[in-house]
C-alpha cells in the first residue's frame, strides 16, 4: 500500500509540475503576442494592459507553485533522511541485543 501511495504521489508531483510549466509557457506566449501588439500604441496598451497584467500574474503564480512544490519535496526528503538516521540497521540491532544480554549475564 505504501509503495502504491509513493507512486501515485510521484505521478501527482509530475503532473503538477508539467501543468505549472505549461501554464507559464502559455502565459509567456500570450504576453509576448500582446506586448508586441501594444508597443507604440497607447490606445492598445490602455485596452490590453489589464490582460497583460493577468498573464504576468499567471506566470508568477506558476513560478510560486513550482517553488512551493520544490519546498514540499525538500522537506519530505529531509524528514525521510531524519527517519532513516533514527533507524538501527539489523547489525546494530544484533549488537545492541547482544550487549544487553551480556550485561544481564554479567549480573
């Protein structure tokens, strides 16, 4: 079950990542088209300025989403590393158990 959850989470992260990149790419393309159209035309700029701002907001939101996803993954990796460090290996467990048995036998 845990392994299946990991795969689904990985696929979800991949989909979120791809969607954010696609959103950003589409917004950049549309922004570029409008920026060219309004250059040198105050009337066009006045009409299209709000739309250009929306495209910039979309690009910013996509960047924020990507950064947040990276932060979540880094935190998960750090938590995983901490968890791994707290676990004893089989060899360490045997040594600890043997040490405890030896102490009990000495008493």
